[in-house]
């Protein structure tokens, strides 16, 4: 900026710039170093610095840091022990039925569901009529209790994946901090400042007008060099546009669209899918229960067939399918209403209406889970449910479909590994690579078990999936944070990607 161009600044801006210009080359000051009451309060300093930076008169060096700290729940859990530890110790003497194990461990329903889920995930628990310990516990204990103890002792940071697990369980929270240190820019050093004691007004008030002070006032000129905001025309949100393109891909492959209600009975949401009624994913920890609504009476014949499968009895007209989950099936649980936690109930309703193959159905709809909101998770999300069934259909066909969809969506290579789901066997998880977040799961699926298909009257193999289309869109659109897909910020929506 040529020195002869004088840019008028407010009083606080002038004082701050003068203070920064007095620094030797290479030195910087933090926000708090510039505070000088009564005029330069912290709020005035922050606002003035941002205006100076917008005028390109100062430079900011930013340092970002984060710290994971225990929450109140984490501190309360420490003396009692994690739910999985308490259940593990309750099963030390002998295997126990679920109700007795819950009572012996002193856990409430939500804690018991968490404990079962954690032990099962770690390979420490065998589900059945009785809960039984399996595998050997590492000498240091469960991984989450080791991480929790490290945080409590103040032993520094823990691994990012360990911190993420504790945050998802509500035992810890991550605080992010940004600190700035300021210095004058070359333009700021060369700028000619107003003479001492001369104050330029940025706006005239009624006091100036009534008293005539405006006649002698020095008015701050407009900075004609300042950039004006760029205005975009109206257009469809990029995520919605991408969803429509993805639907066109599925329609082009011969799939038809299916629909279903957002509020479902647990019979359709979970029981038909052979998910045990004590499964942790069905607890208040993961599901949104709907109260104050009278649930419709489920079809008696379907309820009877599903009960037979869960209890290990023979379904009428079928051979015995499995030993079931043990215990007594509870119709009262089946009648409870929840916000659907996945879109597989749409497939269940489709097969109930159309039990004769071939099957090619998809549904892109909303599901709800009690999840910790972060870059890859949200309590409300879109899921692309689908089924592909007929004589000779196998897991090979499902993996091939995932590869076709990823190629058509522009998300590249798919890596597949085996996994476990209660309602499919065999089951797989397909991953695609995000440019910043690495490999993320977007293609879970598998072959519906006979325990799912036979009560619905289906006699042929059916492949099923629940594609995480929001994560797939993150890869395709280059989005770093899943929350951007819900954004209504104009500065974000004005960009080319979202």
C-alpha cells in the first residue's frame, strides 16, 4: 500500500496498530497482551483485531489445540467401574440368564445393554439362554477403562481412537482451543496514521445532528478498496442434487423405490430381523422411543411366526431354523413404537407385500439413532436400504453391486471385509477412501438369514444392504464434516461443492 494513501481507523484500531508497530521485527502479541482498560476491553480488542485483519493491516498466527477431559458421567463411573467390568465380574462364577446377570451386576437397563454390547464387541461374551464369559481378559483390563483411568490421572493425551470411543459413550468430551498471536503486516507498517488527538467518526448520530457537531466532525471515509460480498443465484443444495443422481443410478440398474413410515413397531424394526429383544442396539442408549401414541395391533400370524423363531420353535410349515435366543419372547416389547433406527423395516414391509421373487427394491430415507454428533455421525441421517433377491443370488452379487455403485458415484475402490449382523449371514462391510478421513464404512450388507425370510414367506436367497449415503456423499463431494450436509450457512452453500 503506498504510504500516501491514508486509511482512517477508529480510535481502538489506531491504538492497537500503533502498539503492534512498536514491536521489533519477528515479535508477536496475543489478544490479552493488547487489553488496556477502560477503552481496550477484551471485546473491543477482539473486534478491532478482526477489522484490522479484514483491512489487511495485521497478520494472525493461529495455533490449534484440543484436550480430552472427563465428563460428569466419566467421573461418576470411575469408582463404580465401567458397565462391562461389572457384568464381567458378575459372570465370574458361572453363566447366568440375562435377568439374573443384570441383577447380580447391579446395572440398570441402559447400562446392562451397554455392557452386553461392549463385551460382545470385544469377544468376551457368548449370548444365548445364559450369558457366558468367553476369551481371556488382557492383564491391563478393558481398553476403555485403561483410557478412562489415564484421563483421570492426568497422564496427558490418549490415542485419538480411544478418545473418540470415550466421547461416544459420554464418558469424556474433547475441547478445542484456538490461540492467535498478532503482528503488523507490511501494509500496516507503511500506513500513515491519523494525527494524534484526531478522532474520525464512522457514523453520525442524532446528537451530532441536533447540536451541530457534525459541521466540525472528521468523518471516516469509505474504503473503496474493500471487497464486496459475492452473491450466488438460487440453486439446489449439492447434497440433494447428489442424492438424485444416486437414485438415477439405482433406477438404471432396475431397482424400484420402496417406502415406509418413520415410526415403527419394534416387531418390524427389530424382531422380524431376528435381533434379540435384549440386544444393546435396542436400548434407550441407541433408540428413540415414541410415547403417547397407541400402537396398532401387529398381525397375529406374523407375531406368532416371529415368536417361534426367537424361542427356537418350529415355524408352521417350515423345518426348525435355529435354537433361537432362549427365554420367552415378549409381545409387549414387539408392540412398542420407536423412530426407525435403520431403513431395513422398509425391506420387511416390501417382502410382506411381495413374497414372490424377483426382488429389486431400494429406499433412500431417514433413520434416527442416539449417537454422539461428530464429523461422521449424526442422530438423523439418510440411509439407502435395498434388497436384491431371486434364485441363485449370492454374496458375490452383493459385493459386485457395491463395486458398481461406487464406480458410478465416483467414489473409487471398495474394500470389503467380513463382519457380523444379527439378521444377515454371511455379512460384509465395504469401505471407500475419503481424501482426508481415510477409509470409512459405507457399504454394510449381507444375505438375509432364514430366520428373517421364512416368517415372511420368502423361499429364495435375498441380499440386503443399508448404504450410508451421507458418508458416500462426503467422499464424492469432498466434504470433511457430515454436518456440512445439513448446513444452511450461505457462505458454505455458496461454494461449488456444498
